[in-house]
C-alpha cells in the first residue's frame, strides 16, 4: 500500500522480495500490510544491503525494477483509480498495463500528436507545457495523462514530458485502453471526468 492511503496496490507472496528504493529519487513511500495472521517479514536496512550490492550492479538493478513497479502501482492507487475503483476493477485495468520509465525531461507525447494510449502517472511528475520547455501544469501520482483524448482518439493539447526527477507510468496501448473502457465501465467515467 502507499504510505498515505488505505488502498492495496499489489501483493507479495511467500519468499518474494519487496525492495523499497527504485530508480527515482522522488519515489512513492510504501508500507507492507499483512493479509494473513502470523505473517513474518524479514527486513534489511537499505544502508546495510546496498553496499555489498555495488559489487553486483545487475542485482541492484533487478531489485530497483521490482521497486519501480510497486511504486508505480502505489502511485496509481493514490489517484482517481484508488478512489473510484475497487481492488478487483483496478487489478483488471493494471493487468493490461506495462511499466513505462521516463528519464528527466523525456517527452511522452508531443503537442499535436496522437496520444498513443492510456497513461497513468505512478511516481515522479509529468509536466505539461510548450515544446520550448515552458511548463504550464504538472501531473502527480494517480493522475491520467490527457484522459479525454483517449476517448476521442485526439491529439495532445500540449507536450507531456517527465519532470526533473523522471517519471514512472503505467501504460496501456490504445487497443487495450479501448477494451478496458468496455470491460471496466467505471474507467470510462473516470476518463470522461
């Protein structure tokens, strides 16, 4: 669960690792909540586990990818999807989404270009603005990127790019997004605003 909301974002099974620090400096803080009595958890402090992992950077990278996914799922659940969709419906939507990582300043959608699908900010920030870099507004975890353009198959009204710290998004291509709007009617209501 995200630390600031009572909405489950994912589930970890027996002997599954949940790493707390992803690739973004400004990630989403997670908390673990047991769903079964007598659950036992082994916890390692990041200051203890990360120094030895510097000898195996590929292992640290894999752990950060796990953290990125959990942080993106948690961030999505902090917005309208967490408020309006129950765990089952949110799970249906997110099962069709892939994790998308943007580097700082990387463009997600150019102004006037078609929006390629459903994008939900999971962690970090997405800046909306002009092609010259001037930002007019900012999307935070849980926000949809140009939701009405998905319904109308429209073009982006402004550029959408990752903020200074980068961004993690959950993304579904246009085909999957349209199927989700049919199979999860509350999602259609969320996108229509």
